[in-house]
């Protein structure tokens, strides 16, 4: 399939539109909303339902044909016993019909399953896209409060539960209704007593399998929880194997493992029993019903009030019905699963995007690149105490503003407000006089770069990581950014150079190297305003100086914000703000602040500790 | 971003050359040889403890199969002797009913027995295998752990073990399938050889079709599976890295790339669905042919009285069950291949040699040992022929604090690991309390040595449990006093539940400095005579940093200390400094003595780097000291 990029883009938009369109049914129940989503694929959905109806009907015909064949073979239906040729002929016709019905049933069952599945896969595709798109756009405050593991589960398992609903829930319901409903009418109209007997196992099996499936589902969830704990124990043990060995804690770890493992094993046993009790009981009730039919029917045949063929057709009908009736439990399970999964999924998809472009927002008009905080206040969602109060400062091109303060004083929050990771609660932030909430996010984030402390590296090559913000970047630009970040020499020394895979499962970089990679990743974008959010904490002082010099050499005329707890990083700043409890408590140049003999001075003295006493205690 | 790229994004025509989402993955062999005697023996060693259950369930599955075969035969007898053609015999009908009742009771019992026994045994084998691997991994040499990713081991402990379980459960059922298949063939031929042969003729057709179908279908199923892991990986990456994605405005490019992955996933699944479903009409057609054959041929025979009507009915019943075993048997083939591949990987883990074990005559390190540590002509390397320590000798006297310094790769960390006997020396001796570490039990060694690693590793669980990790019997008072001593008490009390607050994975809900303080408290509770400590390199805020320096002094008080020091403050405070370079001990002495000597230490010190590890290799090699400040 070769689709042009434009077609693909269009299809993507259609998919998103589908999911959004189902949103106006918010008042409806979850299952109704899923059904609406399904109906966005009307052709395939109708094909699946139609095929199901036909396949089920054909299914019902087969026992009748078999019964007729049996009677024909006995010559019962032929008008006179000597017309053997006519009987032969009748058999031939029945056989041919049966063959045709079988082939058609096969084809329609195939269509039923395929289209049912296909609707599910298309729906899954749309939901995956919509979920991904939503997750990418939801602001930091959302991601702060929702666990990543839960989001991954949602994007994988919950979508599965929803997308399977059509095939395992709705289509199966149609199939079962036709089979059991029409089947019952057919059987009971032929022989009320025998018909009822043939169907006698249905309610029992339906009830048992529904109860069992629901029970299996709840125990499955519980088992998954226990296994997740086991996974965590194993994962931490293997990841922290040195600690385990250092403290000779192997026996302790094994006992922890055994305890959790034992619990999980017991639950697994319990599930085996639940399952087996159910299947055995279902089999038994089915065969018991068959025995009754055979007994009563046999009596009638012996009495001559019923033909062997009719009895055989009752019996084959039961065999045909057996499998679908057992699946009733799966259908009930599918409804339960889709309803819980769908509730969680829709809750996410219905989330309001709090930080987005205003209607009619224009791109930022960057002239000089003057950043100004005007009486900025901020309170984290759900928090009582404000994180920032009345922050005022201006950073002009070429200027460096240093921000320092104790842990938790609100330093990083300042950094997060500039690219609108969060929106201010009071006051405003402007760039060249434009309120950052009035311009497009894309243009704002291109103008402002924030180098974070624990930035995430992607599991791909160093090259791709450096070029993350501009995947079109040429090699020389990547190398230049790495050079400025003082990482180039290290990279070219690696056996695979810039192609070395880093990230979660990649080569292990030291903390300092990871930070320098993060710096290179920002430098490549040549932001007009650059914010270092404690991003050189793991880089030694000498290297940090070289990085700063390189940055200045390449782009002297930009405003820089340096947030750090290391005074040597920001002592040369044009203005230093000392933040405490979200307020600026001291401001000025390094010299001014030292002279003021306040908190800054105290911190400064703290960082020049009388080293001699550090280990003195040990010597005593 | 250039104008060109901007346009390209909008037009959606050009794929950015350096953009990927969640793409780098390691592939693993999913299918192995169908049968590998070595692996089968290995698997059997886990099954053997439950062999009684296995035999029982095989017996049960055979009985179960017999009852299934018997039911159409009973119906046949009932029809032919009990009701048909005016020769009705009530007694026969009654005995048929009794036989039927007996059969379904046996069927019920056998199926219950077989499924519970095999299900439970398979679960047990699964847990046993996992435990065997896990406990083996507790003992294997650290050099294996160093070079193996945790993720890979986890997939052995979970995915591979699960596919073994699947194999176990389905194997017994397969025996039933084979028995059922053989039984149907025998019964049909016995009931009527001619009609039997004709009906059975459809069977090989299905076999041949499946033979061609399977490799193609398997490939499409694998593709569906593979694309699913790729799409899920990309999703996980997008969630973990969402802050970076947003700050770099990569949403649009990523969305496009993610679209490619989920599209591939959808298409692969649609193809797999086609392959799976195409078998349905084939099986139905073959069933139809078989039934039509019975109707035409069997029906004519009934008409000519050469076949009982009951036999014909029985044939029609058997045909309904005919193709099931073939279907599941061909699937079992893939299950077996997968199990062999998993068995291979499980064996690999179990076969990793345990290098460091207690000697048969190892004794516990006496409680009253003096706490000295000595290296005697120690040579050691992870790879034969590439020693990282050459002929290193030094002694740390009881109560002394020795700082180990040197550039990255000088062998400091290896030396530290040898004290605890994480590895065995190639030659020479490491002595603790005057005894060769190879002559004492590892357990007792662990009791006398507390280690603090560079990266403080905390476990999920409460702060309390983490602090008493080394000494699980420690009381609350002990834990609190240790936390107070290292200055961790204040911040712990500020956590939502104090000491009972749960630490999230690896302590991600507290700061790095705080994690270090907890790991100090943990070492303090351990109260060992010898402390081996690898100082953290990361820069921590000055307030916590100060606390850590104080805590370090408390921790070292009254103990023998071997510290891999990075901070000048720590180095200068040590009683003695040992300087390592390229695995050899180049000089030792206290700070003043070493400065006077004007050797490597003096040179490193004068470079004014925050830590020796940061000094570029060329500067160390270059010789001439350079002042940077």
C-alpha cells in the first residue's frame, strides 16, 4: 500500500474526527458510546452483522437436512418402497444441499469473523491515535497527577477492551439471539416437549458461564496485581543486585519472593478450579440434556410416533448449539470489560486541554527577545499554598539572570511557566511585550528553550537525540551543538560514535554526560531565550565554564536564565534573584548581594565549607 | 527549524530524516527447533516432581477421550437395537440409557480430574522455574549481572516461563487429541470399513492444507505480535517523555510517526485475521463433503439394508468432531517450537556458572575480628588477560579511614568490590580481619561489611523497611536513632506518613540527596565494623550536601573505612590517601605528604576539578599541570 503523505494526514484527521464526534454522546452510557464509535464504520459493521445473520440461519438448517437424510435413507419419505431410484435421488439432493449450505456457512462465518475483527482493528487504530494525540497535548499538571503506568495500561489494555466489544460482544449477541431464539422456535414447534428438553441445558450453561467469566475476570485482575508486585520485586532485586549482595540479603529477598509468589500461586490454583468446575458442569449438563432427549425421543421412535431422522436432527442441533451457548459467558465478560475500560478511556479522551492556543492566537513576533515577568503568581492545581508570589524581573538580550534559593523554593516553577508548561495564576509573562498566552504555543516554545535537570533521553542514537527538536538538522549542526555542550570528543571516542544508542535501554551515560546531551539538544534549536533549570548539577565546574563560554561565543545576544544551587554557575549573572517560599527575597549582582550580608551571603559561605572538619570525626 | 522543514511538515510530504518514535528494540528468537532432547530433559527436570500428577492427568485425558468416543456408539445401539424398524426392545433402550448415564458421569469425573491436575501442575512448574531462575540469579557472578540487562532477564522470568506453562497445559490436551483422532479412525473403520475409508479421505486433505497454510499464517501472526510491541513501545515512550516532547514541540512529527506504527499494527492484524479466517470455509467445506459422502454412500447402503441406520447417525456425529483435533494439533506444533525457544533461554540463565561460592570448609568470620582490610599482591580482571588491578598491596588498619582516589578506570570500584568478594582475585589475596575472604562464609562477610554504593538504590516499601534492610530485626528506635544521626529524621517526618511513607520505585518521590541520607542510615543500622563507601558524584544542593558531609563523619566514626572519594573535602579529611592509576597503586600518604611529593595526586589536585573523575584523560596523560582557575 503506497499512500501519499497527504492522504495519510487526511485519514489521520478523519480518525480523530470520528472519535471526537462520538464525544457528543457524553450523557449516554459507555457501551452506547462505544456502539456509536463502531457505527462510524457502517459498511464493515453491517457486513459483519448481515454475515452473522446468514451464518446463524444456515447453521440452523444443517440439523434439519441431516435429519431428512436419515429418514430418506430409511425410505420413510419415499412414497412407495420400490422406488429405490427416487430415494437415491432424494439423498443426492439432500447431500448436495447440505454441501452447499456447509460451504456457504463457512464463507459467511468467515465474513462474520473477519469483518467483526476488522471493525475492531479500525476502531483500535482510531482510539490509539486519539489517545496518543490527547496524551501528547495534555499539560504538565495532568501528567503530574496521573501515574505513567496507568496511562500505559489505558493506552494498551483499555483500548483492547473497547475495540473488541463489537466482535466479542455485539456480534456474538446477534449470533446467540438468532441461534437460541430461532432454534427454540424451530424445535418447540416441531415437538414441544423434546424441544424444551433439548434446550434445557441452555439456561444453566448460560448462567454458569456468565457467573464464571465474571468471577474469572475479577480474579484475573487480582492475579495481575499480585504478579505486578512480583515483577516489581524481581525487577528491583536484579536492578539493585549490588545492594542485595552488599547487604548479604539474598535469603531475605528470596523469602520476600516466596511470600508473594505463594500468594499468586494460590490465586492461580483457585482460578484453575473455578474454570474447571465450570467446564465440567457445563459438559455434564449438556450431556444430561442429551440423555433426556435420547430417552424420551427413543421412546417415541420405538412407539413409532417419531422418526429416527427427527431425533437425529434434535441431537445434532444440540451439538451445534453447545459451543455458542458456552460463549455466552465470554459475551457477558466482553460487556463488563468494555464498560470499565471504556469508562476509563473516555474519561481521558474527554479531558479538557487546559493549555492550548487561544482562538485566533498569532505566532509570537520576536523582535529583540525581551522576557518580562510582571507580578507573576502561581499555585499548583490542588495546592493550597501558592508556589510563586509577585515575581517581577526583566531579561534583555545578552543578559543573564541567575535564580537561586533553597530546595522547594519555587525556582523550577519559574522555568516551567515561561514555555507555558503551566499557566500563571496571577500577573503575566511577556516576550517583547506580548502576553505568552496570546501567542501560539508552537511559536512560543520555539523561542524559549528550557534545559531540564532530569531530561528524558529517547532510546535511539545520540544523533537522533541531539536532533530531537529539529529532526531535519544536518550533521554539522548536530556536531556543533555537541561541541558547545563539550560532548563531541566523548561521542567520537565511542565505537559507534553518533550512532550509539542511548536512553533507557541504551549505553549507560554518566549523569553529567546525560545532562550535556540534554544541553546539546536545546542548543541545536537556537532559542532566543534559554533557561537552564539546574541542568548542570552533574557537570563539573570546569566543564560548565567551557559550556557557558561556547554558548556565549555562538549566540551572544540572547537572554539567559540560570537556575542553580551552585553559586559558581551564576555568580557572573547580571542580576541574581534569591527565591524563598516563592518570593524574591534578595536581588542584585553577586557583589551587591555579598555586601548585603543576607541569605545569599549565608549560602555563599556554606559552599566554602571548612573542609578539614569533614572527616575529622572518623579519625578519632 | 528551517523554512523548508516547516513547509514539509505542513504539506506532510517529507519525513524528517532523524525522527523516530520508540524504534530501537532488540529482537529475540520466538521459535526454536520443534524438539531438542537437551531442552526437553531440562524441562522434564522441572516436571519430574509432579510426574505422579502428569501420569494421572494423561490417564484421565485418555478416559475422557474414550467417553467421547463412546457416546455416538451408545446412540447408535439405542437406535438400531432399541427403537428402529419395529424391532423396538425396551430393555435395550433402558440399558442404553444407563450406559449413557454412566458414561457422562465418567466423562464428568475424568474432565474434572484431568483439567484440575494438569492446570495446577502447570502453574506449579511455572512458579518453580521462575523461582529456580530467580534464586540462581542471586548467586551468579556479578560479572554476568554487569553485562546483562535487567529487562532481558525479566523477559526470561516472565514471558519465557509463561510460554512453558502454555506448552505444559496444551501437551496433555494434545495427547487427548491424538487419542481422539486415532479413536475416531479406528471406530469408523470398525463400524464400516468402506464408508469409513471414504469419509476419512477428507482428513489428509486438511492436513495438507494446514501444512501449507501454517508457515504463512505463523509469519502473519508474528508480524501482528511484533507490530503490537512496536506500537506499545512507542506509546510508552511518548508517555514517559511527554515533557520533553512538549518542550521541543515534537507533537506533530511524533503523531505522524506514531500513526505509521499503529497503521502497520492495524494492517498486520487485518492480514493475520485473513489468514486465521480463511481456514473456516475450508474446514466447513471438508465437513460438508464428509457429511454428503455419508448421506449419499451411507444412505444408499442403508436403503439396500447393508448398513444400519444407527451407524449412519453415528458417522454424522463423529464427523462433527472430526477436524477439531487436527486443528489443535497443528497449533500445538507452534506452541512446541515456542516452548523450545523459551526452554533454551531459561536453560541459558540456569547454566550461568556461579563463580563465587563458599568453600566446603569455610568458617564464619569471628565476631571479634579486628576489622582490618588488606590487599596482598592483588591482580584482578573481569576478562582473562585484561587485568584492571595489577599487583596491588595495601593495608587499612582497624579504625582507619582510607580514601581511594584516581581517575576514571583506575580500578577503584573493582578494589571495593573485592573486599566484599563480589569477585574472586586472579592472584594474590584479599584479607578481612586477617583472613582470606575466600576462607570465610559470604554471609558472615556481609555481616561485617556495610557498603554504600554511589547510586543509592532504594526498594519499594516504607522508609522504615528500607533503613533496616540489612538488619530486618532492627527496632523502630534503632531506625529512628540512625536516621537522626545522619540528619534524615527531619525530612522523613515531613513525608506524609513519616517512617511509614511508601517510597515509590527506587525512591523517586524523594530527592537524590535524601536518598543518599537514607542509604547512610541503612549502613548505620547495619552497624558493621568495616564500611566501604563509594561517594556520590552528583552535585547536590548545598544544604543537603553539608548534611551528607556531616553524616559521613558520623558513619565512619569508630569503623574501618575504605572510601572511594570524589570530593576534595572527603579526600583531605582521610587518614591516608591511596592513589590508583590504570590499576596500579602509584602513591599513598596523607594529603600534605602527597602534595609535597608532587606526583599524580598533586597534579590532579592542582587542576581544581570538583572530582578526579571528570579530568579528561589527555590531561592526566599530558603531565603538565594546568591551572584553570
